[in-house]
C-alpha cells in the first residue's frame, strides 16, 4: 500500500522560512508529477507548486519568487522550500503524486501557521 507522509510544517513568524517534505512509502511506479496543494479554513484546496518528471515547475502567482519545489526521484520525495512567509500562507499543506497511469496519491497534510 502506498502512503505519502508529509513533514516540516509548524508555526513560523512572518518573513520566516520552512521546508516541507513528502516521501512515498510502498511500491509506486512511474511517478509523473509531484505537487503541493494547500487549503485554508473556509477555502478551496489550491495548487501551490508542481514539478514534472522532467523537472519543469509551475507555481501559483501568490508564491512565485518565494517558494521553490524540488524532487528526489530515488527517494520518492518532493520538497517545498518556503521563504518570506506571510500570514496568508497559513493553511494545511498536502502533497500529491500522480503516476503515468493518472493515478493520484495524497498525503495526510501538514499544518503551516504564519503568525507573530
């Protein structure tokens, strides 16, 4: 059974940084895209950043220049480096892996709170 486990969330002051990690356990073949999503209370889940198997990345406009997504295929892990954090970045962050057969796997979420 495949599980995605996120880590690295927490409480940080505005302007601070956090690094999220998401690692897959179990047998998972042909991971295509990896991505990070977030959901704030009362809002819809939104894409934060994505990275393809070829290394192409895309970001939500709200995080461009502040967040960086990267992946380690050998470790089946995706990272999200978050700098210059703002209170509006507060949300539960979820990772998602999509395979070449279009099957999606989601993590359980990790909370990021940006507050002074």
